[in-house]
C-alpha cells in the first residue's frame, strides 16, 4: 500500500541473490511514484480499508533450486509517503492467478473430472497426509506432502474413480480438515 505525493517518486524494488546475499544482481520488481501508488495523498499515508491495498505478483521461478537464494526489498525514499508491505506469501507454482482463500483448505474444481487441486493456507509448515475417501470410509487415494504452508497440490488419480460424493481429508500434527468433493466423469 502506498499513496504518492505530487512531485515525489518513492521507489520499491525487489532484488534477488543466488550467492547468499553477496550481491543482488537480479531485479524482480521495480515500481515508483504513481505506478507504485494505489492512490494519491499529500498527508502521511496509512491504509485503512481493503481498497487501500493492491496485490502484486512476483515470479520467483528463476530462483528455484538455488539453496543460497536471498531476496531484498529496497525502498528508495524521495520524501514522498509511507510504503506498507503485508501478507508476503511464497508459492510452489509460478501461476499468477492464484486462488485466494481465507479458509485453511479448498479443493477445486468441484465437481472434478480428471483431477482435483487442493490449496492450503496455513500459518505454520507441517507434513500433511491427504486422502480421498468414499463415504463408507474406504480410502481411494492417499499421498503425503512435507512442509506444507501455502501450496497447491494436484491429485491426478481420480480418472478411474466412480461418479459420486467423496471426502477429502487433510491430516497433520496441527490439522484435521475435511471437505466434500464430487467426482463426475
């Protein structure tokens, strides 16, 4: 969230390093002034409503696999206004059209035909055992996912499943969630 001031060009850049921060040669994001701003204000800016925020997407896929990757958020102050960063999330997928959820787990598409994707929104990482079960409790698919935080996992083994209503269950040390899913071939 940022409100620009006339004649001021505060700048926000996100830089990346692949050598543990010795240098940051990769520029991932660069916006300033009115391009960075959600509005304009000549007084000290404080966001007060959801409209005062903008969601930004930065693709980090070029950093995947670099164990020494680091990010730097660099603000250049031009005596303009306050800049607020909040809810910074990292996803395994490079899909910029992430489904935003407020609950801890959501399955989609629902009804499903060939696959189902499950999105998690946790506050802490944990290993999750994900199951698809018939209503009588028989497990038809089961898979474990370590270090789950804010990921989307795809389950493809539903093509040979009969049409019907099933239970999607996620079990972890701090989690016991379930959703109803419909499979319709």
